C-alpha cells in the first residue's frame, strides 16, 4: 500500500501541519517565501507528510501549496479541503504537482459541529460518501477527518468512519479538535475503531491533538499505543489557542523511550533545533524558555547540585544529549576580523546555506554588529539571520535619535524613508520606545493596533543584542516583525516598522503574500 507508507507495523508516520493548522493561529501568518523555506526544511528532516495549506482559503494559500508540491522531494504533499466539491477540486489543483499528492477532506461530526452546516445525521453521511468518493476519483491518497471526533457519539463515529473507508479514504484521522480528551480515552478510542469498524485494517489511523489541557503529546502517544500509525503535529506545537501536538516532543519521546514505546519515525532529530528557531522567527511566536526539547533552558543546568552531577556524568540529569536535537556548544566564534568564508562556514554549521547575494547582505550586517560587539556568539548570528534587515522593504528607518533621562517625557527624532521619500517627525512619549513608536505612527498615520511587544536578550552581558518581536493588527489582518540590535530602542523601532511593512504588503494586494483568507475552515462551505 504505497500511499500509506506503512509496511513496517512499528513505523509511525509523521504528518506535519505547521503550514496549515500552525499557520492558522492568529498572528502566525507566514509569507510565501517563508512557507517554501519551512516546507524544504521539513522535507529535509524526514517528515513523511507536509500539510502545506488550505488551497481554497486564498490565492496566497493556493500558490504556496502548489509551489511546495512542485518543489517536494521525499515528502507527501497534502492540502486541506472542506466537504464540498469546489474545495476538493481546488485542493487537487494545488497538490497534483507533487510526486506524492494527498487530499485531506473533513467535516465536523459532533452534535455541535453538525449544527453548523445544518445537516442531519443522514444528510451528513451522504455528504461524506459523495465528497470522499470525489476526492478518491482525483487522487489515490485521501485522508478523511471527522472534526471534533472526540465529542462525537461513538455509534455515529463508527458509522461515518466506515462510510469514509468504503468511499475510498486511505487514512482516517481522529481529531481531538478542542483538546478535550485524556490519554486513556485517546488509546481506547483508536483501539475501538480499529477493532469494530469494518475495513479498518485496510487504512491507517491518525491522531490529531490540540493542547488545551496540556495533554496533546500524551494523547498522541497513547493513540499510537491504541493502534494509530500517523501522528499529526507542528513544530514548537504552533497552533490555535494552546496549539497542536509538538513534533519535537513526540519524535524525541519515541527516540528516548524506545524501551517502552517500540515505534520509530524517519525524522532526523539533529535538524530539530534549526527548524524550531526558523518557525519561531517567521511565525513571530517565540518559544517559551522552559518548553520541552526546544526551549532555551531545556538543556541548561543552573542549580549547583545539577552542575556538580553534570560535571561528573552528563547522564545524571540529562536523558538526551543536546547534539541529538542539533544543539551545538556555544563558543565565541567570530569577531570583527572574521572574513566572508569563515562567516559562510559558520552559518552553514548553524543550518543556513546561503547563496552569494544573501551572504553579501548578511556579511555587511555582521561587520556592523562586530564593530559594536566584540564577541559574536552563535545566538548573535541566528538573531542576525532572523532579522532580515531592510532588504525589499518599502518603509525604512533612516535616522533615529531618542533623548532619554530622568525627566519624562522622552523625545524621538525620526527620519523614515517611505518608497524612497524621506519624512521626519519629532515626537514625545512615555519612555524611549513609546516615543519612537509614536514618531513612526505620526509619519505613517496608520491605524494598526499593537498586540504584542516582546524583548529578549540574545546572549549575556550588557553589550548583548536585544531581539524584539512586535505583532500588529489592522482590520483583522495580523502581522509580526522581528529585529535585533545592541540598541534595544532601535531594535524595537525596526521590528515595529517591519510589522508595518508586512501590513502594507498585504494591503497592496500585490503578489501571493497579499491576499487574506476569505473562508473559514470551520464552515462546510
Ligand atoms: O483540529 C481539527 O479538527 C483540524 C481538522 C481540520 C483536521 O485541524
Ligand atoms: Zn487541528
């Protein structure tokens, strides 16, 4: 059964939905180029299936899924479609370019979700039969999901799963859409469906968990114990509300606890750290410091007792090695005398393989940083890579001077270049960042609302760079901007302008990044 890739009974298929369910999270919108980059990293790390988007949602989503499909190497490329012919046709038009395409179609089957399209149970059964049959006539790899399965009556769930299998679905996904289920139930539900639904042994069962009660990873692993052989997950657990199952958690749990969980994946775990950082950067969702596997503190041992034990034997407190997830020892690596070749090779070590023109741009910014900061650490270079500078931006900060002091208010003098024309403002604010943001606002006259302002020190020391993340919202459109600098106020202003640049790009409706979602995946359509 080539489409299901599961001849080995202990092999668990990893289905990544960072670019669909993850990207759906408010504020996590990625640009076309960023989606292509993340898809390439997922493919390279050995993810089996990439859910690349929801093609009917917008022309931008369609273009991204189609391009990811064209560029795919080993991964199956999947698109999402609601239970209607138009969605499924649009999805097929996007994924058909892949060497291995998949259509994923779904409908909400719980009583609350059935009420939305106003279909009774029989009408819904008919809809499932017709839509899965249609998808299967287009593509021999079809996944079907009863959304909110964990709150669907068991009798009805058995019935709809049977209908979908008979209509040609090759994977049946059981979503815990609202993060309600618990591990014992998760295992029992999958085991029951496999035991009781006719034809169940012909398909793969998948688990798709949300983390509202913090149980997504446990529920996914329990589902595997119950017989599921596909886990749906996202990098960093990105996703709406409390997010989805985190890919890095299930993959590392399976690797570290093989003694009690004999299931294997194809994922190269040494690529985890790099993709985690890239997803955090492009989605504008920083990873919490104590997040399992990928948090900044996940491998830090600061208490005296821990350090003592670690020095004697790393296994005292470490159940996995930092290198297992691609974390390298932080050394002082570069300085102002380091050349282009050294920078290229160091960035390659960190997972960034740059073309000549990209290297030139980064090299200029690296030199500027090295003039101000004696020791350039790996984290500094990563921050430099996350901050895309002014390349291709319509709005740029040409000059910013903020006068600070014990007496408020603070004053910001700003020159902003918009489409090549300089505009200046001198504005007072409550603190230097407030003054700088107000100056930008005065020049641009925008109505966007600041939703998030976050500052992190990249390394230790008073000359550390600050990485600033800013999230803005205007008329339902949400964008994020990120910038790094040894000057916190300048980094803040640049992150703010970067988020505004992205809003302007979307508003202009020029190119695949520009349009926004016209449909919601919560409707049947
Ligand atoms: O959580 C969910 O139910 C989903 C479906 C579309 C599979 O994401
Ligand atoms: Zn979901």
